[in-house]
């Protein structure tokens, strides 16, 4: 095969890495929704907490810098340190931020259940 031919995917669908990635997502989706109820809820809680611990602090930091002013103690790393310190010190604001994604997801699922019953 010539060099330039490898740069263009064949006509008719995804190949290689994209097909493997989509297959992985499909299998993960099927596995997640086939879990027993308790394991499903535990996995949902774990994923929500992981999101809150890893992704949420930068999502709080970026609008804070844009709308207010730079963070007083430093950058995003300092916000992570203060966030984890606040969790250890049992500050309500940090615990609300930690449990917020799971609470939002739970409320969404409750409202969806109520609407299905109507």
C-alpha cells in the first residue's frame, strides 16, 4: 500500500482505533446498565464522587477567576488542597460540592420516574 493511501480511511465506516473505542464504550454501557441494583447504585455513587473530586474543582475555579478575581491562595492546585482540607475539616461548602453531582443525578432520576408515572 502506498503511503498516501494510509492517510485516508476506507469508505464505509469506522476502522481501527475508532471502532475499538466505540466497541469499548458499548461494552461498558451494556455492563453498567446490566448490573444488579445495589452494584448499579454503588457504581453511580463512585462515579459521581470521582467526578466531584477530580473535575469539579477546575469547574469551580474557572468561572470564579473569570467572574470574580484570581483565587486568593494561588491557582487550581491550591484550590484542590483547600478543597481536600475542607473535606477533612468537615466544612459544609466542601461537602455540598462533593455530594452535589450525586444529589443532582438522584433528583434527575426521581423526577424522570415521577414523569413516567404520570
